[in-house]
C-alpha cells in the first residue's frame, strides 16, 4: 500500500509540474494520448527534454507546452541518445 501511495504522489507531482510550471493547458488530452506521461520522472526525463527543446532545438519557452501537448511521447526520449 505504501508503494502505491508513493506512485500516486509521484504522478500528482508530475501532473502539477507539467500543468503549473511547464504550462501544459490540456493535461487531460496529453494523458489520454500518452497515459505513461504521469509515470515519467520529472528530473531525469521531463526537464531534460524541455531543456533540449529550448536550448538545442530552439523552441521558445512559450511554445514548449504546445509541442508537448501535440507530441507527448517526446517526454520519454532519452536525450543522451539524441546527442550521440
């Protein structure tokens, strides 16, 4: 039961960060298209992808939410494999 509660807290934290810090407006659509988005680790998966989109590709910070809403599976991308 403790493990389940821990997973739920992590999912809620990921949802909160996507919505309030990154600015995703249609979180429900994002989850419908890619349910595993809530299971991603923010610090090791979400933040590196957002940073890569902005710093390496040149996506404007204001456009990141729209890119992620359109292509939520990008968040599971291993950035270290792209750079190589």
